[in-house]
C-alpha cells in the first residue's frame, strides 16, 4: 500500500537562525520511501546527520526574510494494522536488553518518578505484560480530552495528568510515564498517520504521536489518542519524549506563519504528484 506524506512550513525570520529538522521518514521504519522531494525557498546549505536515537536530522540556517520549507514523499507501507499480542509478557528488569534501560528512566517531559505512586495505584493490580500496557492506553484514552491549545511545548506528563486534556503528544507522554513507573521500557514516537479504514473528520491533518512499549522481547506500538490498531504509520522519530524528536529546533525565534501536513493513501503515478491540497494545521495572519 502506498501513502503520500509531507509538510510545508512558512516562516518570517528577522535574522539568520541555525535550525535542525526532523520531518522525513526514518529509513529503518516498516516502510520504503519510493520518491521524495525537498524544496527550500530560498535555497540554503543542508547537512544531514543521525542523532543519538538514530533519527535523521537536517541541519541548516534559516535565512532572514520569508522562507519556505516543503517536503513531499510517496512511501510504501504494510497494509496490516498494528501488531497485537495479548500474551506478550512483561520482561523483568534484570532480563531487559541494555539498550532498553534508558527508556525506563524519567525524562524532561515524562516524569515517571513523580507519578510512580499514581501508576501503581491505577495499574499495579493489572496483569503484567500486554494487559497492563493496554490498560494504561485505555485509561489515558478515556480520561483525557483531546483539545488543541490545551498544552504547550513545556507541558509535562504530570501537568497533563492534572488537567486531563491535551493533544496526541500529551496522550503519548502520559502513557510513557505510567509504563516507565511500572518498569516497562517505553519510548515516544512520532510520524505521519493517514486516515485509512477509519471514519473521516473535518479536522486538518497533523503530525501524530504514539508510543512503543518493550514487552514480549520486542517493541510494540500503542496509540492512546486513537486507541485502536491502525494501518499506514510512517515513522519519523523515536526518543525519550517530544524533546528528542522536535520537528523543528531553532536557535532563535523565527515566526511560523503557516504549517501544513498531509498523509493520505496514494493510488496515482509516482511521476506526476499533484499540488498539495491539505488544510493548514496552523495559520497566523500577517
């Protein structure tokens, strides 16, 4: 199955601003990039590298004035929904692979030490393994209200637990927090998620956040915002929390005028991609 994904950012910039981008799919995800296109207007020099979590980062300097970033790709993905294994066991801490231990620790936005008592009160009696992680996803899905503007880039999982509202980023980070408090390795994930075989809404497309839990000797996908297995996920980045996988990290204060995101099933030709028709996620009048 093919999906078309991408985004466009339009900025007004007062002075040259060094920045790091994470918007293209990771090549080691369960997908294959068939065609991609970058447009930087005006053009600037770009340096690509891998960060500590093997995410692809593009380093550049935004020039003063109006600047546009455009990324568009057609990606081959599985036509299967997320894997489900109700028998996956919780791996004891002393048996966890070394590389998973970092995902059992508190991080900047996932305050598992602060919410440890709460996690054990809510989920300590649930069968360890898949049932416990699914119970966490269920609780977050049912207890939080999805609301744009309910949080900001500094909102922590503890804040979200108290206010009981947020966006998919907040749903994922709270679930990650509860998992870590219960000694389950959990990592924050974000990417593109097309609406395939689900009811369509009038909401604008946006980047999507979910999480992965290490149970049954492998990583499994959980999505407390949607809380149902989905198909078509295109992975961009993984990390401890949203701080590690910011779409744009700017060493300055560029003004974002508009951001548009698209993620749709694709049945057309790879040689002639039509103009993007996605709705702007955010638009600030000039």
